[in-house]
C-alpha cells in the first residue's frame, strides 16, 4: 500500500475503533473525512472489506436498513435503533431467558433483539 491509501485505511479503522457503536458506510465516510477530506465512498467500502477479512469488525444486520459495522470480536449483545436518525447503539445487557418463549416442543438456539425508539438527541428535537 502506498502512503496515501495507508493514511485512508488508518482513518477508517480509527473511526470504527473509537465509535463505540455500529456505523453504516456513510457514517464512516463522514467521520473519516474529518481526518482525510479526499476520502471517497469506494475507499470506505474497500476498508470495510479489509477489516472484515481481518475480523477486526463485524457486520450488523438491521432489517430494512443498510448493514452496519462494529468494532471488535463476536460477543453476545443487542442494539437500540433510533427510529429518527437511524443510528444504532449498543446495549449493555441481554435480558436472558428468551429461550423459554419458544413454543412447546421447539428447541431455541439463539435470538436477536432490537429495541427501537428515540435516542437522547432525537428526543430533545421532538419535544
Ligand atoms: Zn436519534
Ligand atoms: Zn441476548
């Protein structure tokens, strides 16, 4: 990699590493452009692919929305989706015990949980 693309890749990496929540490609682009104004969408996608291949980030699927990407290894947790800004936030806890909601005779193996609502900033705007 040349110096320019290394700088770009590092900016993309830093944005995801410091975000503390899953980001979509346009959020990554916006944040990384503060560091590297010439950054383009295609470079962000390449950076995402590279980080996925290294397992530095994970893909987070949200029904009806473009995939998000979050920093770090796989660990069991859930997310909060703000319906207004469509930003995704990490939840600290899992309520647990969801397996017992499976119908009689079924064996639950895993679950997804997405809480939806308004983030503090959007609540402020709507009130
Ligand atoms: Zn919001
Ligand atoms: Zn859970």
